[in-house]
């Protein structure tokens, strides 16, 4: 294969695989040829490139100015030497001379190819940085290309040239993937290496759960609902705290979806990992109550100086509040950013706690009466939506409703009526007040 054909072959291959347009191609080719000419003739060499991409041919024309005394042989030629070519040459004219690729020598041809490949790689690295620098936290899809020393090497569906890996520490170790499997993960960071940028993907970071909810919940995509805090133990359980910028939209209900469809889609992608969704609150005591769900909390006391919460729960709620191997309270602590110490009612009294801890819901307690229905455990998202549309938004609004009043609410069905009646009965029963968080 001639040197010209060799370089052209490399160019065609690069153009096809890297999707370069003709302008980039000619610029890269010119750089490569210039490197070879400089190696052969000197750094000040001048030339023109005649490149015919339709015919697949190219000519390199070296340019030298005709002078009386040659000071730079790379770009000058004496009048006497020029007239050997053509008697008509005069001082100041320019001699055009085609340079065959064979004259460069194999090393020069290789230098041209290397220069082209280097420029392509630099362009790729720049495009990868531009494409992904702003996509940290977003979902990416691809195929498991290989598994080496515990890490997964991923070929992305879009931008196949990008180097992407899921390190061992970023995996959910309950999942098993094989070469050729399709995989979704979140972009955790863009890492610079001597070979260029590398995409660090994750299925173990809480960012992955957050990205899945963004995919499933339109209100999060639209910025109406925001995931304000999150905590995760990979493969086991995740807690997220959500807030809505629109009072008409229940953030927990939006994330749960109709009959739990949205949260179930996320759970399925996580292989059955449990997810707790709670409302976010700026009040640390109130947030701690919500974060300890599904356990019901009787009292909380906060110490801002040590950023510690003391939470008191009934005896039958203690194991639920602690969770398996302490998981529930550990995640609640991570979610709130406060250290949470749990006490049973008996232990709290033994330590000098004062007052009845589990008295029935006092009607005069205004803080409790103003509690939004969306923050109470036991009401379905569908029932909350019906009550909200009818103007019933707080505990005070529904507490004194009779069955006949409930049945007259638009959209109410016998099943939903029974659910609300049972819920209100539980609240007003002796000892049933711990179904609602009290302030």
C-alpha cells in the first residue's frame, strides 16, 4: 500500500467511526501532512494540499520562493536551481513541486497518521466533557461490555466512544450482570485520567434512586415536587423526603402514584429494595417524627447545640422505629442530619420523663389540629385527592365529620367512606392518638 493510500485509509476509517465532517477531515489531514513535511524539510516548509474526496486522491504541493540567495532551504530556492526546472522563472516567483509520499519515508507517514489520530482523540475528549459535564445525576443506559476485577465496563447507547465504568463500590451487590446485559445507572462524576475523561456510573448511590423518581414522576421533572433529602442502604432500604412548591399537590402522593404505580416502578428497577417516602420539614423535631415512619412517635425533644433528637415511642412501636439491625433509625438520622436517640415510654419515664406520653388527641391542641391530612399515616393518595378537592385539607376539617357528611363528598365511594370513618374512629379512640404526629 502506498503512503498516500495508507493515510487516506486511516482518514476514511476515522471519518466513518468518529463521524467527522469534511471540514474537520481536511483540517486533520492538513495537520498530519504538515507534521510529515516539517520532519522531512524543516519547520518553515510551505505547501498546498489538493484533496479530492470523491476520487479518493490527494496531492501535496510544496511551495518555494525563488530568491537570489537561499537563507532558508525549507521554503526558498535559488534562481539558478529554479531555472533548471523552467527557464522562465524570475526572482519572486513561486515554484510548485509535487511531493510523492514515498519521499517522506515510512516514519514520516506514520507521524502523519499519529498526528491525525491524536487530534481525533483530543476532539473526542472535548466532546465527552461538553456532553457529560452538565449531566451528573442523570440516568444513562448502555450495555455491559466486559467485567474485569469487579468493575463493569459499559458501552453507552449514545456516545459509544465514552469510557464508562461502574466500580465495584458503586454496585448493588445483590444484583448480578453478565456481558451483553442492558443496564441503567446514574452518572455520579466525570473523572480525568491520563487517557482522557472517564464516566463513573453508579447503581449504589442515592443519586440513582433520585434519578429513577425523576424519570417516573412528571411533577419532579417539572420542578413542582423536589426530593430534598435522601438516605440509602444499598439493596435493602431507601428513605427520601419530598416537598411540593404547589399546595394543591401532595408530594408523597405524587411519588407514590396511582395505586403505587410510580414507586413500584422504582422498586422493580432496584430489585425489590424497600422505599419510604416522607414529607420534608424545616423543623428538625417534626422532620424526625416523619423520618421514623412507619413507626409512630409520641414525643420528640431536640438539642440544637449537639444536633441531637430524643424520640419517645410506645412499647409496641419500639422495634419498628429501630428497624432490623437498627436500620430504620440509622436511615432516619442520615435523612435528617441529626443524631436520633430512641426511648420507649417505659424507659423515658424511668429516666425522669414527665406527663402522660400517650394521651388521647386533645381538641384544644391547635398545632395538631392544623396538621395537613397528607402528613397522616393511613389515608390513600386517592382519598387525599378527593378530600383536598372538596376543601378538606387539615385534621380540624375532617375530625367532626359524620358518616352522612362523608358520603355526600363528591367522588366518595363506599370503600373510601369506610376508610375515612375507620381512620377517624381510630384517632378518637382512647389511646389511638399516636396515629397522628403531635407537636
